[in-house]
């Protein structure tokens, strides 16, 4: 479904990503791991259109999408979360989810001003979808709180829900377990598997929590210093000498 | 503690003296052809000294005074009240709103002409502030040149009537649309800018418009302005003593009542009232529509908004355009009210005052902005008795306000959305 070919990203003299390739098939969880500063988030930023890659191709269903503006890529169904949660803090939880569904709503000014049946129906449908996902991530009680006032773990879950209401094909999660306690990480684990199993979403995951990565990934890509180091199933990666040397077994 | 406060208190008292001494104590008086400095009366000196002592004592015992104020239980009880249940509150608000509009409709028939005139001005500022609230309060784009769109609206009417004899009702939509167009045009170059940079560019834009109006003498009359802007008519009925335009009738003759110059003032007030209500209503709806939500999303986090598929271009331009549209509305009414406009009415201070209204009222909050518009317009009028201290009082009120309630008079309250149980 998504194919990244020889992706390179250069910032002035610094080659942050060098010839990284990666492919994601339908219905699959693919992880990107690597030491801090390896260029994982840069790969994400290229894939989601925040950066225009300096080399290589990104193909979605065989069509090139590299260099397209971020909001267009998101409309193609590639939606991401952020390493540091980015919510609309002074808007309520429901409003956060409504903003995300912009594409599904009737945005015609006139039909909104006179509240045509079509406008109201779409608005209601969006509310229902928001309500569904709030229940799914256990935030229904907090629907009308300001998003900025939620606890950290709740904010993480809201961010994922906000991606899911857009009905994406591919979800890119940037360190979703960072700052979560073990119980919350287990819940997240369940949630991500369920996204794949029940909602037919492919997931690309950047994560430092090895137990999470090894548990749920179908395939893992290891990057070190911007270069691809290894790729394969969790089992293969775990036993790869290069990986152990560069990343896991340094101590 | 007290010893620590002592120096601070002394300093504050000294500052009070330094400020009050020349302002209150010295007067310029014309003696023949010369101007001499005259000291004020003994009473003023005593008052100044007294003020310094009060400041000193307050600062010295500040902590205790504040604790004392905090212990006033009535205030606490007011603040700690249970919030009303949503439905009840909504009903109360609706009743309040209807009453308010009814009073606003009837009220001008019982008061003086000057009061109605002032009220019309208040309504114009309400329209302006509500429009700017979209740009600054909701979309979070600091616009310091908002008055430019106001000027576009006013000059559109003035020029149309001057050159093509357009009436108020024809100019109203044209003025608003033209202002909106200017908003759109300004929007493009500033799309990538945020915060301070945006503020400076919009400031420049505001000045360009004013200077253009000032110097394009052949068309706009330059600093002499444009006069003879017609009053609005009611279904072809004019409000003057004599009918100016062929084919129109006059209001007092049609209804067989005595001519009164007040009719015109009241009529203009009513037009402004209807337009202000229209503005408030439309923006209120917009806030709850997808476009309103995307404005706020962009203000809160541009990167997240884009990652969810919102186009920065569309959202920013819509905010600028809609904000400018209502400024154009207000400008047309203003031109009609004054009958004469010149670039002097559209200086930067005007932008600053409108911005102050939005900030004082509470960014994003419509009711707050309306209250602030009333306060900011009427306060200088009430303080007229203090003549030269007027702006001083005005400034002091703003400083106090920002210290007391930095979030504004009535901060925006988020709408409670009820979800179906069980989804």
C-alpha cells in the first residue's frame, strides 16, 4: 500500500535520513526503531508531508506523494500523531474530534447559516462518530472538558481517537507510549492491535518501548544514524547481530 | 514583612507625587498674549498629598487589606454558586436576550437625541469588535490594521453616492463585499506570517489605506474628506425637512406628523441595531459551524490542524474575509451617520481601540466583546466632565481591568455538546 524508496533528507550539511526504504502492506503494523537521533521522526515528517524529502520516492498505491502539502496527504488517508501531544487545548474534547472530521462535513457557509437538512445530518453523523470513538478510548465522561485539562494518558488516547475519526487508511504513531505507565501501555497495546484487527487500519509505529514493539509489530525496521540497519520480523530483528551491536546490546 | 513593604510603599508614593504634581498642580494660563505657568489652589495640593499618603498606606498594608477583601463572604458566595443546569440557563439567557432587544428597540423614543447618537456609535463599535473578534479572538491572527476595512466600507458609500448617487441600501452590501475583497487580498501575502510579524504587516496595510485616501485628492478629496453623504431612506421616504431626491417622499409628510430632526437619528439607530444583531447572530452561527471550529483549531495548533487535513490558506483567508466584511458594514453605517468622512476617522488609534475592546471583553466571547464595546465607547463620554483627564481615566481603567481580569470581562465559554448516551 505505502512504499518508501531510498528516502533521503538533508538539512544543510547534515544528512538526517540516508536511503531509507520501507513498505507497509494493508492490515499490518510496521515499527521503526533506532537510537535517539537516528532520524525516525524525520522519516515520519517526510511521509506526512511536513518535510519535502531531498531524495527518494514515497508511493501510495503506486502514486508518488512525496512533496505534497501535509493537509493533502492527510486527506489521502495518511494521518499521524505527534511525539509531543498536539491537541487543540482550549477546545473541548468533542470539538477536537469535530475539527478532525472537517472533510466529512458540509462546509458550505450558506447551508451552515440556514442549517439545511444535509448540513444537520452530516453534523449529527460526525457527532455520532465522535461519540463512538470517545467511548472506544474511554473518554466519554470527559467529552465537554477542555482537551488541555486532560491527564497525559488521556490526551494520548484523544490524539489517537482524533486520527481515527478521520477514517484513515494508515495511522502513523510517533512514540505513543512515551510518558505512559505500564498499565496504560498495556491498554495502548490492545488499542493498536484492535485498530488493525477491527478497523482495517495499517499502522506505522515509532517507539522506544521494546516490549510494546516486539509484541505488536508484524515487521520492524531499524534505523541507525539515518541509515537503514535491518528489517524483518521481530524475531529476526531481535537476533540480528548488527542491531544488537548498534542498539540493543551496547551496555 | 512590613519593613520590606516600607521601601516599596515609599517608592509608590513618590511616583504618585511625581505624576500628580505637574498634571494636577501646574496650569498654563493665558495672560494677555503670554502664557504663564500658574500653581494650583491649596486644595489641589492637599489632595495630591493626600493621594500620596493613601497610596503609601495601601502599599504598606497591602497584604492585610487583600486578606480583608478576600474575607468578604458575599463575594465568595457569589463565586461559589452552583452553576445553573444547562437547559435552565439557556432559557434564562434567551429570555434575557429578547428583553434586551425589546428595550433596545423602545428606548430611543424616550431619551435625548445625543444619547441616541451615542448609542448608534456604540452599535457601530459593536459591529467592528465582533468582526475583529473573528480574526483575533477566534483565528488568533493579530490584526492591527483592521480600521482599513472600516475605511473601505465608509469610503465605498461616500464615493458611490458622490459619483453615482447610490443610496445607503445599495451601498451597504457593496461596501461590505468590497471590504471583504480587501480582506481577501490582504490575506494572501500574510498567509505564512504569524504573531508579531503578521501584526506589523497588517499595521502597514492599515496605514497604506489611510495614506492613499489622504493623498488621492482627485478622487477622495484628500484630507478635506467627502461630505453630503445621504441619510438612509425608508422605502423611498426621506427623513429631511425637504425631499432632496426626485421621486422620494418625505417621512413626516407621508405619516402626517410634524417634522422632527429626531426621526432621522432614531431611524439610523434602529438600522445600526438591526445590523449589529445580524452581525452577532451570523458570527455566533459561524462559530459553531465547521469553519468556526477550524479557525479555533488553527489558533490552537497550526501543525496539528494541518495534519488533520485543514488547509491553512482556506482557514486564514476565510477569517480575514469575514472579519473585513463586517467592518465594511460598520463603515457604511458610520459614513451615513456622520454625513461626512475624512481619513482622520481611520487612524491607527481606531484600530487599537477596537483591538482593546476585543481584549477587554475576552477573546472569542461575544457577550464580553459587546459589553466592552459599550464600556469603551461610553466611558470617555461619561468622563467628559473631567475633560483633560478623560484619557487618563480611560487608560487607568484599562490597566486595572487587565490586572484584575487578564482573561477579559467575560471569557469565552465553550458550548456544551450533548452526545447520545451509548453512542
